[in-house]
């Protein structure tokens, strides 16, 4: 098991996914706060900028969904190796 690099990749993926899960709401809130500040300060947001933000949000949602599917995916148990007798 320890000689197989796949377990290390799996652990790294799980850690990254959990970190992303915590960081993503903070990132989205900071973007929303910045846009709210621009709107209340009299800044004009063009329809192109709004469409770009919607596109970026949709991409982020797809990435989070993918990470959640990968985390919940059940791994098949490893086949038992025959003992050398």
C-alpha cells in the first residue's frame, strides 16, 4: 500500500477538495462584497461584466460538484493478494 503513489494522490485530492470547499464561499462573498461596493458607490457595472461573473460562478459550481462527486465515489476494495506458502 505505501509503495503505491495512488494513495498519496488520493489524500492530496481530498485535502485540496476540503480546502476548496471552505475557501470557495469566502471567495464568492468577497467578490459579491466588492461588486456591491461598486454598485453603491455609483460605479457602473456593464452587462458584459455581469455575464462574465455568471460564467465564472457557473464554472466554480461545476468544479465543486465534481470534487464532491469524487469524494463520495465509493472505491472498490482491493483484491486480497494470495499468500506465498
